[in-house]
C-alpha cells in the first residue's frame, strides 16, 4: 500500500521530487545579461498565442488617427482646388486647370527653387524625370492623391476571415 503512495503521480505527470531547479545562471543574472539558452523553452500554447493578431496600443491608434486627420485635410484642400478650378472654368467658358508648379510658385518661389537645386544636386534624374512631371499634374489631383495616400497609411489593416494565421 505504501509502495502505491510513493509511486503516485502528481498532476501533469511530474512527481514533486522530480522537479529540476532552474540553473543558477538563469536566476542570478540580470535580465539584460541572460543568454537565450538560460531561458526555458516556450510552451506550445504560448507559441500558438504569439501567432494571434497584434493588439493595437493607444499610441498606435493615436498615430493612425493623426495620419487620417492630416490626410483628410489634404484631401479637403484638393477639393477646394477643384472648386476653384471649376469656378475659373465656368467664368472663362473653357477648361482651366491649375498645375501644382504654378500654385507652388505663387505661394513660395524661393522654396521651389531650393527644392529644384537640392534635387538636382542629389541626383540629376530626380528633378527631370520624377519631380517635374509630378508638379505638372493638376493641383487638385496631386492633393487628392497625397491625401488618400496619407489616409491609407493611417487605416488599420483588416484581416481576412480566411486568413490561417
């Protein structure tokens, strides 16, 4: 009868006297000085939990809101530019479109020249092949594209119902 008591298995199949104490190096070292080998292997349930969707923190929500807010105002600026172009088109009885370059020149010609010089110094193709054609776009279109891009950055990623992870 006593032999059965000593052979009794504790919960989870581990007898109390079979527990292995943690190595002294894992207990005594400060957290920043521990090696990966000092930590016990991860439990299978914890491995599965690490694959769960990422929870959004308050800081991430605030930054996303800021991107959406700024993007909304840039998009609103594009809508205002569209209304101004529409009003000018009606007054002129012809299609009038304001290029982004002329709007930037009317606001601050010195900053446009500074950007041109800096872009040409960085890479000659940058101004001629990339920035100059972008500035030839209508202002309302450029502002709408930038606003939608910034709003898209601030949008949370939606997970598919069929995503296995």
